[in-house]
């Protein structure tokens, strides 16, 4: 996913200059066409394999969805992790739709250059994912930090990069925008892949086997936070620009607010992944190792 975002942004950015509405439509249509073909190839034969798969052999009655969801929500770890996923994804995507206008309005970038800047960020995200997968799996025979530490550290580093963007917008030309955007991407990727690893490690925990329901709950929280973040970022910029005549000040206020969200996400990451005090329950055999394996898979 991240590699696709980075490649598309970089290529589309090159093709958009010199900008015209007709060129924008042509590039967007080409990207959509490629996405449609890739998606068709990705799902080719999936339904057939699913139909041929053996039926669930676990004993017990079929549990209605509402009952299963209520049971998962009653688990402290699942509930805490849901809150963390929502807030962190809200913070993650708040800048997504405003970074390119920010680069154009404050730093005078063309449409193509600002689109390519998004590719720089997503390239950083991919690098951050690989960094956590490599350092977290094994360096010199030992892991460097836990998934919890990587998630917290990634959120804090993301907040620092956003504060740097806020200051950089006020500083104006000469600010190393591309370097800071890449650093933001690296921090985002580190926290995201650690969160994915934690999710995989926590999916099998709980009083009953409800892995699918837990993953669905966290996926819904991710989607809601991600979608709301894009809307909230643009709405916040519009509101800030109505209060100040300076575009740089408006964007600085929104980036600072997003940094606060990331700091809250760091606190939630530490809170959400602490062991439950609810009593004994089944745990994955090696939750940290399984989580890092998931992180490596996500990075690949």
C-alpha cells in the first residue's frame, strides 16, 4: 500500500507539470485505470479458494454479530486498543489533504512539485516500516525495543516533525521542507507498523476466540479515524484561514494541533498495550515475536 502511494505520487507529480485541468483529468484517469486492473488481479480467484476452504471446525453455536461485538468490547485490552487506533489514525491522516496546498501556498511549489512531495512522505513511511521490521526482528541476536516502545516513539517523533512543519511554514523559504516531510513519513511508518504488529499480537487474546471480530473492530476504528482525519484537517485549515490573513499561520495552527493529537496517541499507545488486570486468559505463545513478524510482513 505504502509503496503504491509513494510511486503514484512521484510519477503523477512528474506528469502533472505543466499543470492544466485537462492534464489533471488525464493523469487521474490513468491512475484509476491502473488501480482497477491491479485490484482485479489481486482478487482473481479469491472467491473460489474461499468456497473450497474447509468449514470452521471449532465447536459451539454460531454467535450473532451483536453478541460477539459486545463480548469483544467488554475486554479491557480490546477497548483500549480501539481508542488508540482511532485517535492515532485521526492524527495520522489530518495532514494528508493539507500538505500539498501548504507546500503550494506557503513555499510556492507547483502542483506537480507538491504532489511529488507526498511521494517523499510515503517513501519515508515505507522506510520507517522497514526500519522497525529490521531493528525489531534481530540485530546482533536481540531485538531493539518492544512494539510498545516503537509505537510510542513513532508518535512522539511524528509530533516533533509536525511542530517543525509549523515552525517551517512561519520561517518561509530556506526551510528544509522535503527533509522534514521525509522525517515525518519515517516516524509515521515506525508507529504504524508497530501498531500493526501489536494488533496481530493482541488479536488472539481475550476470554474467547474472537480474532475476526477484534480485527474488524480495530479496522473500523482505523477507517473512521482515517476518514475523519482528512475531513478534519481541511475543515480546520478553512476555519483557521477565516481567523487569520496569513496562510502560514493557519497551517501552523493545524499542524500544531495535529502534533498534540500525536502526543495523545503516544500516551494512549502506552495505556492500550499494558497488560490487563482482568485475570488469566489465553495469550499468544510469543506475542512480541509474533508482532514483529507481522511488522516485517507489513513492511514487505
